[in-house]
């Protein structure tokens, strides 16, 4: 469901405005999508008066990315921004037609946007001293005195609830090295995740792999040194159109027959080893919360719109005990895979579920839990 509001007439002419910042993970997703599709846009930061005057009153919190269309429609969240333009028709659809690629695309999207948030935030803030000048330039650029420092302090304070601790840092860094090695082999043979054009899988992964891991000095140096094909993919994703001259055999099509590249299978196994038991523990936490509170349909998931987490769960990351914040937004993302599976024929469903079982991702789909998460008036709500 695309969440949009049409307030007063905007002041930016005939192209959409993307409100965000260059170093934002989620803004990067929307920006890459607009550039790939050749959609003209203007980018503004949250310091622009229009964000305060029009956007904040509509979305009820300070959050990015937000797109404001020429007719004044406001769309918040990279997923909804993609869906808005997909509905209008774009040159390179982000949604595979094949059910297996589509379901896997959503799971990969989730892994990039949520699973790799831990990697992204660790490399940005645990190495702050080594990249202080770069970060200060990004967060304080043309911002009022002191605001950038406050934002940096707030962002770095999120590390514990993301499970970034002295105990987990070795596992996080080992994981980043493994992801780079796997993706480097894959992107040496294929320009995008499923073939000749980017899909929701690419847009999910580009969030952390551009804004933090491909841009901040310490992790970007690791990427350039150890995984040049991944860095080239980052360049490709941030360029206009399909920037893949190294792959003349591809013409914008995905792999035929709903096939999954063999080079991608190791990444799926890697994801399964990291996503669980954390994902199942978070879902169990929400199950218990719903059972206890019995919220009516449309009830906001948290007391205040800017509060994304509804609690903390004790879980494990790569075998290391960790505490992690529980954000119902994960259900909003993964329900797309449930819907894709529901649209399948019985034969297609069996094939998709069999493949998920082979790579250890069968529990990645929330399934029937008696509730879901929707976004209404720009706020996440329980859907019953």
C-alpha cells in the first residue's frame, strides 16, 4: 500500500523532490532507483524550509527519505517510493516476474536493509576516530552550529540496541569479509543480483553497501582492496540507467526461467546463518506483544511515530549472545514475500518453498500470525 498525502502545492516545479542526505542508508536506496529509471528529481536535505513547513507536519516525524511529487503527493520510505514509481511504469522494473526470484528478492532486500544495518553502523561509528574528518564533514555540512554533533552522538548511541558490542565486533567483521568475498565472485560474472537489471534485491543491498560500507573511508577501503567487483557494482547502482558495459551479453533481462545464479547460492546460505535465530526471536517477541495487548486494526505500533522499536530481545548473532531492538517494520518488509508466495500456483509454491528449504531460508517468511504491519498516514500500524 503506497502511503501518500497531498498537501499544499510544492515549490519545485515539474520534477519530484527527494528529501535526504548523501550519507543516509535508506536515502541511497531511493536515489539509486530514481537514477536507474531516469526519473528527474531534485534532492534537498532536511534543513530545507519546505521539509519543516510541509513534510514534517504530514509525516509526523523527522525521517528520510521522503519524496514529494509535483502535485504535492508525499511518499515516505524507500519501499513505498519504489512502489509509487513502479505503478507509474518504469524502464527497468524492480520486481521480477518469476516467483522464486521475487520471493528471494524480498528476503535479500530485508537482509540488506535490516540484517546488514549492524555491519553498516559498526563500520561507521566503531571506527569514528579513523574517519572523524569525513563523518564530521557529512553530518555537519552547512548544518546549524552543534546540530551535526548531536546527530552523530544520537546515531552512535544506537550501536548497543543494534547488537554492536565488543563481543560481537569480531563476528560482524568476519561477516563483512565473507559477504564481500561472495559478492565479489558473483559480480565478476553478473552485473546485478539476478542478471541484467537491478531488482528489489539490489536496492536492498545497495543501502548499506553504498552509504556506509562503500563510502565511509575505513569500510570503503576494505571493499576497494578486497572486493573490486563489489565496488564496481556500487558504482553501477549509483549511475544513471544500466551501467554495465563489461557485460555485453546482458540486455536488461533477468536470468531466464526464474533461475537463481549459482554464484548467489553461497550468499543465501550466509544470510540464513545470520538471520536466525534473531528473526524468529523477534517474531516471537511480537507474537507475545500482540497476544498481550490485543491492538485493534490501525493501532500505531508504538506510542510515538518516531519510535521504531517496541522492545529488546535476547538472541544470538553468529552464535554470539546479543540483545537486539525489535522493529515491526521488518514485518512490513517481509510480508511482500508472503504476498508473492500467495500469488503462486500450487506447483510454483512447492518449488519456491523447496528452494528456501535447501538454502535454510524457509523461516524467513512470517506466514499466518494473525497480524501484520501496514503504513497509514505515514505511520506504521498493526494490521488485524
